[in-house]
């Protein structure tokens, strides 16, 4: 049996990852592929329990180190219980966020990028996606989309200030520049169906 593919969608708040993940899954299923849709934090029973801890409460509920450890623990369970079994049966797994979000978000605190990667190596054996699709938007457009989506109900991470989110966007751009074989930036502006077409095109070399 051919091993499946693991594809992650990354980007800042309001980039449209959740919407595009569903559309991309539909496009891949139309090609006859078995597709699993998942998310982080979450994606398995244990990881969903950790998600509730991470995304609720006040901004200072967790220290940067504790937050990074919780994300790594959730990811370890997600990889073991959901992602690897699906890949082994030949499915394509699409995840809304993965390691690069930890690097971009938790890397803004007390931990370095090397620290985040070390936690991932310990918790998930350094497991990486076959392809990471980075959805990009200008800061103002992304912020407007996030406000329309969340109103005043942002979670404790999404609700951080604009300087934080600019730093996150800069980190994502750096990952794309440093790892061009794995991380591909995709323009997320314009009609949703056009964005989906761009995502499919970016996967053309992996498709059967």
C-alpha cells in the first residue's frame, strides 16, 4: 500500500486556513483520494483536551514555556493517534496548523526556534509534513477577516496585539524562505475558489 501524504496549512489569523482546508479536502476527494481533515491544537482525544486548556482563560494563564510544552504534548498525541495511522493506510492528511505554528507563535516568547524544534523532536520524533502551504495576506486584510470571523470572541492567542501578529507573519515568511522545498507561500487573497486552485497547483508534484 502506498503511504499517504501529510499536508499542513499555516498562516496568521484570518488567512482562511479552515475554509481552505475543507475546500482542498473536497478537491482531493474528487480525485479519488482518501482524505483526513484535522487541526491543531487538537485532532485526537487527548490533544482536544489540551486544546481546551490552551485556548481558554486569560492571556497570562500559561507561561511561554508551559504553553510550548502543552502544544508539544498535544502534537505528540495527534501524530501518534491520528496522523501516522491515516498515512499508513494510504490517506492524505490535511492539518489546520502544525509545528510551524508553534515555531511562529510560541517562538515569540521565552523559547528560541531551536527550543521549539527540540520539543518536537522529543515529543513527535521530529515528524514533518510532506508539504506546508503558507496562506499569505496583507496585515490589514488579515485583521479585517479575523474581526469579521471572531468579533470580540478571539481566543487567548488570537487576541494578542498587532505587534505580536506581525512578528508571527514575519516568522512564517522566514520559514518559507529557509525551507522552500517543504514550505510554499500561497496568495490567499481574492475569491475562495481561486485560492483553492492555487493550493491544488502547489501540490501538483505530489498528486498521483
